[in-house]
């Protein structure tokens, strides 16, 4: 599988991801009732924000996942933990499919992490998935995340977890 990641284009990509973020398997994205216009508005705001970016990931040339990168000292986790220099927040969502491929989501999260650590300024990736999202906790641990504690965000109870470059490299056996 060849994975590539490109910047999100709200005018072109909002329509693409609308069925992804409103799919029942994307319930943790809390966009179940979003219209295509809501998705375009949300991602226009994200791509315009100085501390938040969105990307489309392609696998073998086909759009397959959504990735977000954010500065946790400015968004999402302000006041909920002590940020360190080099911290980068991350969200990812794999497009729904009727024909799942074994290991696909693990390939995606590995590519997302490699992309984040490709920036030498990234020293640690921070995630805050819903505490009940057991599937993503398992994936996160597979690429080196270590849960720290539960935190209460306005929209959910989250499991605050961290992954350093060294933890990622040890987990996946790849130098970044």
C-alpha cells in the first residue's frame, strides 16, 4: 500500500468527507447530523485557523482517511494538561468501507504518526479520544501511545495519551 497525505481543500474535500463524518462508525466525531454545508463550514474554519490543519490521506491514490493536526496549547486541551514544547495534537478518521482490509487502519495511523514526526519540531503527539472508544485505544497503543489519565472535555470524557518519537519508533520498528 502506498500512502500519501495532502492538505485538505474545504471546497473540494468537504463533499468527499461528508459521508465519512456522518457515518454511524464515526459517532465519536459528533457530526452525525451535519449537512454538507456544515462540514464545509467546519473545515473551512479548521484550515483557516493558525493552530489547526486538516489533511486527506490517500492509499494507492484513493482518498481513504482524514487527518487533523492541532496545537494542544492553543486548542482542544487548553487548561486540561501541561503542554510541553514540541507537543502536537492529532485526530484521524478512516473512511467507511463495505470491504474492510485487515491491518488497514493500523497502516493509516502509522502513516499519520510518521507524517507528524517527519517535522523535527514534533517531539510528542497528544491524543484525547473518548474513553469509550476502545478500538482507537488499541490502535493508539499499537503505535506507542501511553495513556496518562482521563480528562473531562466539554463534549466528552477523554483518555489523554502521549507518544514520543522514541515510543513510536520502538512500537513500529521504523526510524523517523
